[in-house]
């Protein structure tokens, strides 16, 4: 889908996203967990959401604005992958490395891929350099590959944030080193969910890769080969390989935010996404990640129950005495308590009476899912075809029957 429209279309898209994407997927789906002990979290802010549904399961200061640090690189990767998906770039493209991209040109204490003069590098390698060693130099190289200046690329990041409806998320540069980048745990969790829906291959291709070697001999121009050494860097996500199901996403740190992580894990068809901002240490950040994910898998799962076949609805005063009905919208995946995943049952609630004439797709009731503790979800039911008015005698006879039926009620 084309993302970068004219100003008028962009404004419409921003308004649509602000009202329908972010708020309806998270805030409106927040669950009440008064009967479940909440995990202790050290970080300033943390949220846990269901990856399939966006349901908000845990929220501590989720709307507090905090610099994302290197979590910002996920938006940088997202834009690059969009360019590839839309045919304007290839992962095998060779990317120019002007002086601004070199490791020696980055701010002090930067995490680095170690780009330098005399190297050749592909876009694929830069994305790995963003995802694994979290190279600020790689972020600048990607930005200048897709925009004339770093500032112009940051504006593209902001356009994407607005398209997603992320009102508190703002970027001034693509690496996350600036304290003037801002986001919230809630907004960034929503972005991560959308990111994984748009780029599902990114987990295996980038975020779950544990080790990255750069520069290799082939990255150097012939005159430099044999004189330069390679460096191997490990993924900064310490939960990769140590917590069952973790396969991404990204860590970050600057003094102004503390230790951050966006993390996701999948087990037996249930995926959770946690965003932790402002942890006091790497250990505390990792403990928070383990606690939130363990709590999620202990108490929740994504349910995908199939409804029973729908029986035709009784129709009055029409040419036909019944009508086929269907679910108006696709049955959504949704999350509920694991212990509530028992005794699931569907019930049909139909309008009574349903009186012709009615146009096709008119809503005539609800399909309701219950479990042992009550209602879980409702789905509108509609008639599949038009209900035409019956003849005079048919309408008169049905009117008489409805009258006497009302006397019994």
C-alpha cells in the first residue's frame, strides 16, 4: 500500500488512524484483572499486549512519554522494509557511505556497526547492523539512502507515526540517540504489533539473529583487504535463547530514558508483545521482561473458537418464511484468561419479530460467545439476501398470528 500521499490524503489518513487504529485496538480492549496478582515491574513504564488482538493485559504508566532510545531503529527498519516491499529498493542494493555515516562521525558512546571509508555494504547488512549491534552509523546510512538528509528521513518517520495514529511518538533522528525522540509504552507496543503484521519475516531475518559479523573481508575494497579485521557482535536481547519463545525485537539505552526493550514471544499459538521503558539496569530490564511474559503465558491465551452453523431466522410478512443469516464481520481472534478458556458456548440473539421487507445485509441480531464466567464477545448477524414483502393475504395472516402471539407474551 502506498504510504506517502499528498498532504490532503495524509491528513485524512492521520485522522482515520488516530480514531480507528490505535485507540480501538488497545485502549478499548483493556481487560480487568482484579483477581490476578500483577507482576512487579521495576521500569518506569511497561505494557503487555496480545499480539493477535491488541488486547491490553498489563499497563504501568503506559501513556508516559519517554525517549525510546534505540527502539527508534524499529521505525527506521520499518521504512526501509516498506521501500523494499514497494519495489523502490532491494535488500541487495549497495548503499553509499559518505563521511556522515562512518563510525568515527557518530556521537560519543554510540553503539556502532563500525562503518568506515573503504567499505561496501548492502541494505540487508545495514538492517542486520541496526537490529543486532544497534549501529547508530547504520541508522544514518539507511536514512541517507532513502532521504536527502537525516532530518528529512526523521520527518518520514513522523509521517509513519502519524499514519499509525501515534500522537505521542516523535522522532528527530533515526538512531534513537537523541533525548528529543519520544514515545510511550502503549504507543510503541501498538507500533510493534503493526510492524510484525506488516513485516512478519523480520523476526527470523533480523530480530532473532543472535550474532552479526562485520566487516567481513568482502566488505572492504580490494586495497584494504588483508589489513582489516572482522568484529563479531552478539544481539543485545538477552532473552533470546534464554526464555522460551522469545524471537525479538529490540533493546535500547540512553541516559535520559534508562534501559528499554520491546520484546515478543510466541508459544502454542499465543504471541505477546511487551514494551518496557526506563528500567534502572540491564538486569532489571531483563527481569521485567521475564516477569511480564511469564505472567502473560501463565494467565492468558489467544482463543480462536469456531461457531456452530447458524440456523435460518424466522421471517414474518415476507414472501419467504425464513432467511439465511451470517456473521457481519470476520470472527476476530481475541484474548481471554486461560482459566476462562473452558465451557465455551455460542448463543444466537435474534430480533423478534423480523418483519419483511428488509434490504440485504440488514442487521437482525447478535452471535454471542460465553464461557463459564460470562460474555466474552459479540458479533453482528445479518441477513444474506433481500427480504421481499409478501402478498396481501400473507401479510394479513402473519399480522393475525403475531397479534395472538403477543397476547400470550
